[in-house]
């Protein structure tokens, strides 16, 4: 049979794509093709063709400062054993923080919780419940203020009624006025209640009497820096000396007659007053002159911080001489006082469409009023000033926070206070009443949600096992569920009270297929026999595997000679053909783009990239000096395999 000489119709120079197309059989029955280049296989016992799976794990050196889940081989693991970072994490992924003393957020923060206390390291437990102590359906602003006379108590002011509550007994107080109480404060022993007529002073549960005239419904009174301050209309007063009940000269009168003062707070060297007019709001600073025996308040105030246009300061609370809690019409901010007594604040830490009207303090925490903010009902958020949560690249720190006490009722949270000297809090809800935190009774239920666990990649994952660490003995009950991207939630298992408290590598029934992320939900319940005990979680862990379709590695021994024979014995080629084919294939490999690999005999095709190749020349060059040929070893990686079942 005569030789058939046919040149390859492909360019051999430049960065064009000699293998960009695909080959179709014509007159020569080749075995395979890579792009537009056809080849005969050179398989033998010494040169086998192999097909296998590509490795999915890379070899790497772990240089983290501490060992952890990144050091484990085999599984993709995500775990958490402390929750002190609070809620607010969308994706439970590691982040890069700029300061060495800041913990990686994914290890301490989570998605969301209700009815749970995350603030003890390594423990997630039910919060204490609340009880409505003083009911009120009038819709008037409800004020509460803690005090102690060797017994923990709080005052409650709503409408024209002033009462004192010990948690077991409520006492009505004749405070001296007869109109709606607009503001309430205390010097530790005496209360000061303001209405549209005046400010009335009384001791403890005792009767009160008029101390100062006001004549304004826009009145706020606060005891700060050892003195009584009042915002009456657009003016600020230091209520000391003079000829009571006539007001003394104001320390400042705002240039805008419509300005209304909303609150006062104290710093180390100044008194702060917040207020607004229309859409403009600011905090003013009144400096103390300490040159004399007793510090005196300098006249006039200067703006220390301005709020964004349209955001109004409702309340301001300072704590520990450094931090400032600012409740606004848009939510809650944390500010800091510098050495000059000026306030700088960061972005909104908590947002709420109803705003924040009340902030309390205890220990290292701000307690922030959350109007209809806990699954549609009112309660508190708790902000941990001792736990900084800072996003990568952020210039101002944030702080850990989570939902806290619940009123289990709707309405504006108008006041928050301490219950005397105890660690219990009191909150007031407009149209509902005053709620006191229990000394020991826990919430009936609560729930916890992680952030979305996606292992820092959008690639699909196969979630296989769940572990939940709990203490022994186990009180209450606990249910674990998995939420998928589509929103469906599947219950995995429930630990009943007194049941087995071990949840280790529990096989997951869901998600049934590979997904981008999964989210763990844990539902807590208190003990049925002892309301002071409930379920507790000390940690959780997911185990997953990559869910992408595995790539194949195809190793081909290819003939690359000047003259070859097809499957039917047909001989083809010409001098220099091997060199041209090798050059064309080299361009395909170096370009690194995808090409089509075809098994021409089986009539199948798949998209691949050339991972590696090697050319071996077994014979000496021909007398003309041209390469007469050799074996081309090509390693291909599939990139578009499809699993059909």
C-alpha cells in the first residue's frame, strides 16, 4: 500500500491555539486526539495508559502559631468551643485580623441566639427569665430606676404613678405631683421626679415635695458628677443654690428654641448632654473647673460629637470613665472618651428600626433596650465591653453582643436599670409594664444558630458528621438541626432529659447532596422538674468533604514519529513530521488552556488541560539531522466531568 503523506493543518508559532478546536476522523484512523492534533497510542506492557483520580489535598506546611483544625488530615473540620464573641457572624470562616491580640472571630462568634447566655467561656446556657411585676396598659412612657436601702428595689414611674418594688411587694409613693412623670433620677437616697410643672424630691418610699419649677413638658433630670442637672426646653440648668423653687440662671440656652435635651451623662472631667432639633442631633460637653476645693461647672457647652443627619440621640450612658453607650433613632453605638473629654464613636453596632431608647450598665456590659427585636418581641441586648470584635481592615473596634433578657411582649423598651445592688436587671415596656429578672428561674427555651459553615470557599461540600459536646449529668433537653441554603431545616436528633449526653460523629441525614454551606441550630429547653436547671452546650463540630466532582488524571503514551501506521495498517507521515507535532503539542501545553481530548475509537470527548508532558526519543536522528520521532507522554486532567447518577 502506498504511503499517504499529509501535513498537519495547524500553525506552529506565536500564541495562537493549535489545539483550540477538535479533530474529526477523515482518511486516517487515529486512536485519540488532543485539540486539533491526532495521535496513535503507543501502549504496551512497558508503556501502559492509566486513568485515575486527581488528588484533592495539597501538601503544605502548617505555620500557624497554634495547632488546630487546619492541621488535621482527611476531613474538612469546623468546630467551636467558646461563644464569647457573641452573635452577628454570617459565615463561620476564619478571618485575618491585624492585631495579634485579637482572636480569630470564627472561633468565638456565631450567627444568632435567643434566650441563651454565651458570656461564660466554654459554656452556652439558658438565660434567666423575667416576670412582669408592675402592669400598665396606658401607653405612657414607663420609667424604672434601681435603688437600695439594704434591700434591693427599683422605682417605677408611669403616668402619674410612682411606685417602689422589692420584687415581692409594691409600694405606692406620694411623690408630690399629679401629672405625667416625664423624667426620673436619684442621688442614691432621694428620688427626683419631673412633670410639666416642676421637679419633686423625696426619700426612698417617702412622700415628695416640689423642689424646682419647670413649666415644660420637655424636661429631663439626671444626677451626674454629684449634682442635679436638668434640661428644660432648650436650656440646661445646674440645680444648686439660688432661691428654689425658682430656677437658677441656665448654664446654656440653645440658639434653636425648638432644641430638646434627651439625656445627661458624666465623664471624668465633664458632663455630657444630648439633644436634638428636627433631623440634627449632637452631644454637648460641659467642662468641670477643678481649680477650687469643689469642682464647679463652667458655663456654656461645646459640641463634642455630632450625629449623622437624620439620626437622633435618645439616650447616652457613660461607663468606667471611658466608654459611652449612645442609643439613637437608628440603633446603638459605642463611643470612647479621650484625654480631653471629647467623644469619638464607631459605626452602629446594633441596628433597630424602632431605635434604642434605654441603656443600662452592669459589670463589663451595656444592656441595650431592644424594641420588638427578639423574634418580634421586646427585650434587651447585652454588649461585652471586654471582648473586642474587629473586622479585618477596620479602623475602629466593635464589641461582642447578643440578645439577652426577654419580656415576651411587644412595645417600646423605654427604660433599663439595675435591681438595687444585685446582678439582676429591670426593663420597662410601654403599654405592658415593668419586668424583673428572676434570681434563678431559667427561660423555658432558647436557641442557637452558627454562622454559615462554608470552609472559605464557594465549592460544594458533603457534610457528613456532627458532634456536640455537652456536660454530664445533662439537664433539660437539646435538639440539633441542620439548615441548608434553600432554607429547609432537618432535625438530626434530640437528647431527652436524663438521656445520653454524647453526640459524637453523628451521621447527618441532611443535606442529602453537596451544598455550598450548612448551618447548625441547637434548641435548648430547661428541666421539666427543676426550673433552675437547663441544657448546656460546650462545643460543636462539623466534618465535611469536598463535594465537587473529582477530576481524573489520564496518562497517555503517544506515538510521535515521522512515519506511523493507523489502526488498519495504513502508513502515513513525512520527514520532519515528529518535530512539527511536538512543537504544536508544546504550544498547547504551555498555553495552559482547556482543550478537547477525544477517544476516536470510542467516539467520546472530554475537556482537559495538559498537566505535564515528556518526550522520549529512543532512536538516533536520521542522516538529514531531523528528529525522526519518539514517545510523547502526556498527562491530562479532566475539568468538566459530569456525574449522571
